[in-house]
């Protein structure tokens, strides 16, 4: 990780978390397991991957923001929320997300992926309203029509999985790549999330607003890595090949 990126991540957050993208081969292609959150509390009504906060007990070495603690938290939270036992060594770490300042609950989160283990789903009623196995393309289509609430990290991760022909292919691709950092902030009008590679990320508000355009129009210039959320469907703009 570069010194510049280290500096971007050297800010205060509310805590640390881990989430697990569980995958299976369905009849029509790769499917992901999404869990619907209760209609109250953090991420109300959103569909998310199983996961949650890193606790002190997860950090045997005292490092809450480390990968080892995140792996333990991922295993624990997956079992607590959906009743499935994943092995820590089977988890493929592939991304690391720092939410924008001003987020309702700012948890810096490790994302892992794994093939779904054997076992029966058992939902924690206070944390999960429902679960669904669903193809990534169907997730995006339902979100585009307003039928599914997603947060940007979930949307971008699902978007990146639409190309996978099988679970083996998806896990191999994720394991072969680097663990991608996503340090983010909102555009001035909060209609887009900008990641650290975006030219407007470090710009002043006036400059950023002039570049926060939704597509590759004539006024879109410079390096861009952003998710534009001013309307449905959301538009993902990535001119650098960073991340998915």
C-alpha cells in the first residue's frame, strides 16, 4: 500500500468490520447470498452480504484493523447471522472499504468471498429479515427498478461478479488479484461516491462538482472512478480499471 494511500486511510472511523460474499453455482449461473436487514437500525431495509463489526475478541493480537481479526469476525458473523460455518482459510480477501465521511455508521470493512459451505441456513431474527440466492445480474436489475435497496460497496461487488461463469472462476479471479482499497467520499451534492483514483477526489468542491458527471459525455474528462446515484439505474464509471 502506497504512502499516499496510507495517508488517505489515516483518519478516524467508527470501527472495523468484515463481510462474506457467499457464492454457489445455480442452474442459470453464479448466485450470491444476500440478506435483508430489519426495517430499523443500521442499513435498514438494505440487502447485504453476511457480516458485521470486528469485536475485541476477534483481535487476538490486539489489532482490530488487521486481516486476521477480520477473518475471525467474518467466520463468527456468518454463523451468527445465517447459521453457516465457513473456514477462515477458505476466505478469499479481495477488497477493503473506507466509507465516505458523513456515512451513518462508518466502519472500515474487509470483503471476503467463499463457496457456500454445507449446512442449513438459520437466520438470526434480530439481524436478518430474509435471505435470497440470486444471480448478480438479477440483483442489479431489481435495484434499477427500485425493488432492492443496496449500499455502494454491495452494488459494486455484485457488479464485478456479473462476468463470472462459475464459482471456481470467480474465486480464482479474486484470489489472483490484489486486495483492492476503496477510500471514498461523497460528491459535493452527495449524488455520487468518488474513490481515491478519481480526479475529483482531492479537488475543491467547485472543481469536484464540475467533474461529477454521470457518463462519458463531452464534459467528462480526467481519471474517473465513481458511482453516480442521482437516478436509477446507478451508473458506474471507471476509466482506470481499478477494482471491479
